[in-house]
């Protein structure tokens, strides 16, 4: 980037021709920008969010899953690529592009060093949540600190960032990028660049788009991350003969506190009490085995389960005996000395809830309660069963939390090859359009999720996209 460009204002910056234009301002975009600038390319990032909210869903993250052979001072090792591959196969049920997935896992071995070179710092995994000390590198200060480090490095290299700048149109001819229309401050600018990197996330923040697949139920979803991932760039690409990948209805969704904000609630709104009590819908009926497995292995199915319930709401109930067994909730629970009193506070039918609790309590088979193992406390003779940690709810006060589906990110994306090139519907790779991060994660994640792999996919493909976009532009 010529030093003269670094001194100009946003309006002037939008008039330049760049080697590489990047849509989005999260981890994938920054990995691409830094890599492209290191390869000698001039780079412009257009980020839809204002500076204070930059960084998309990456801002909410805590860790990244990386393969390594020996461990290091922070990661207790080893976590070989082969084991990572087995883990991925298990969660996706084989619905993954093997070539791209293996590339992701192999390149993940470089990320620890690469991110540290860009100023990102790591810390040991936090205890008491998920057991990830061997597999996941935790960012010191979380995703926000990671992004601050990446933005600092990018800007020191002359990467230009314009905030509150949204890509609203793309000109693509014969599979090649020509220009992007960018809306900023109520004015549209046509930006030309030699290469284009799409790193603008999924469409999880567009309730209208979610409604296409989920119907009116989508109005009751809460979006855990940024309100800026509305899928504009994804839609523009798919409307311009780009090949789609992934099931539009597949997404990562967890059950979160129903009182969380519509957007950007982040990780603190998660509730970990489910295995220790019962969960009922708004008919006061149980609908799934709350003790099927350890919570970290099951929490990602509960978003979908709640989404299938009437009005997309459920209620997790515990008694005083379980209150201190999980991470405290960010919002205090409703509480009452009686089940009927709790029912009223949660707007549930007291008679029905009493019946559900009595039936559950009577079905609890005496066993040795132990939250650390698959214990022997289970129900007998009821449907659905509770397979572990089933104890009668008898110790007042009784507590209740409303649950809603919390959408983390969607899986519908654009198809790419091993050079992060976007694949067109005729099967050819675009010469100068590349994609990284959530917008192409569906190539690797056909379904299911492995904690920390979102940041791995974004980092690996961000670096590849940056390298290839610069290579194309420079030649
Ligand atoms: C609460 C929460 C916790 C998570 N925790 C983890 C974790 O610990 N580890 C992990 O691996 N994954 C985690 N994830 C998933 C992870 O956030 C994503 O996989 C990852 O951040 C994707 O990076 P990205 O750069 O592709 O997208 P994002 O970081 O979402 O960036 C997309 C960017 O595109 C911008 N944008 C959107 N539309 C436009 C447009 N039209 N024009 C210009 N810019 C646009 C947005 O403003 C945003 O900056 C979490 C997600 C959430 C919501």
C-alpha cells in the first residue's frame, strides 16, 4: 500500500483501485488482509459495522481448535491431525468435503505460530466449562483482543479499513469480479479491485432469510452474534452463478436464556443447567432426554429441539439441590417455594406442571449421583427418559429459566476449492474471487459442529484467500 493512501480519508480511500478488496471485518477477513499485504498487495477492507462493533462473530469467540504433535506451554498435547479428522467425521457424520477438511486440519498446525506473530496471545483453557485444554487454543482477552491485535497488525502494514461500509452489489462477468458497490454514509461507491475476498459471514442475522426455511418460527430465534451478518454478500454471489454449498436449514444453534437480547448476547447467555433438572415446553410437558450425555456434548442440539417446540420456547427447571452444579446464569432464575408458584411465574399451567414433575419424580430410579460421570441416576418407565443425573425435584426453592433457540451461525455458503477460489455453477473456479470463514464453512461442516473449528476454518482459508488473491492481483 503506498504511504499516501494511508493518509487519506474514507471517501478518498473508496476511490482508489486496490489489488485486493475484502468484504467483512472478522477473523477470516483480517487473516486474508494481513497475508495479502505481506505478499505485497494493496488491500481495502470494507466492514459493515461501526468500528466499536467491528469483527462480526469473531468478536464473541474464545478459542480455536488446532492440531499439534507435542503440545506446548499452554496446550496439553498432542492433538494429531488424524485425531482431529476422526472428531470431525464423528460430528459431521461424514458430511464434509474431505479434501478441504483435511487441508483445514493440516494447515491448523501453523495457526498457533502465525497468530502469535500477528500479536495474538493465548492462555490456558478455562476450567469448569468444556474440557478443551489439549485441543483448543484460548485467546487471552477473548475474540475482541484477538481482533484488536489483527487490526493493529493490518493497519501497521497499510491495510485500509473503512467502517460502516456495506457491500450492496457486485459486478461479476464470466465468473470474474469487476467491482463492488459499497454503501457508506448514505452514498454508494463503486470500488474496483483486481481480486475480491468474500469474508462477510453467514446470513444468521437476517430473520427474513431464516424465515424462508423456518417459517414464522424464525421470529422467535435469538441471534447470539453480530446483527451485521445479514448475508448480503452470500446472496449476491449466489445470484451471480456461484455454486452453493450446505443445507440452508443447517446451523449451529444452542439453547440460550430466553431473556437474552435479540442480537449480540454472546457466550454469557448460555445456560448449563439442563442435565441437572427437567426441561418442559409451554404445555408443561417434557420432550427430550435431559441427561443423555455430558452437556458440552449435547448443548448444540438443544437450540434445534427448542426451535421445534410450540412458540419456540422451553423452560429448564431445577431445585435447590442443583443450583450450584453449573456456571451461574447471567440473568437470575425465577424462583418459588412451590412448583405451582414457579409455574405461575413462568406462565405455565400449574396443574400440568405439577403432574409432569410428579410423574418425573416417581420415575427416578435411586442411584449414585455424580455429575462428573455418566451416573446411575436414571428414570424408569417414562417417555422421554432421563438417562443420567435424574434426581426428583423435591428441594425448595424451585428455579426456572426460559430457553430460546440461540443461532450461532448458518451453514449455507459458497463452494470453494483448495485455493479458496469460489466455484461457479458451471464447475469452473473464478479466477479472482475467493472466500473465507463462515461464508464457506459449509464446505467443511455439512452438519454438526466441533468446538473451535469455526475460527480454524476462517483462519486457514483467510490465509489461503489472501495469498491467492494477492498472487492473482500481482500477476
Ligand atoms: C457467541 C459466539 C461464540 C462463538 N465462539 C466460538 C469459539 O470460541 N471458537 C470458534 O471457533 N468459533 C466460535 N464461534 C463461531 C465463530 O464466531 C465464527 O465461525 C467465526 O467468527 C467466523 O469468522 P468470519 O470472519 O467468517 O465471520 P465474522 O467474524 O462474523 O465476520 C463477518 C464480517 O462481515 C461483515 N459483513 C457482513 N455483511 C457485510 C457486507 N454486506 N459488507 C461488508 N461487511 C459485511 C460483518 O460486519 C463482520 O465483520 C462463535 C460464534 C458466536 C456467535
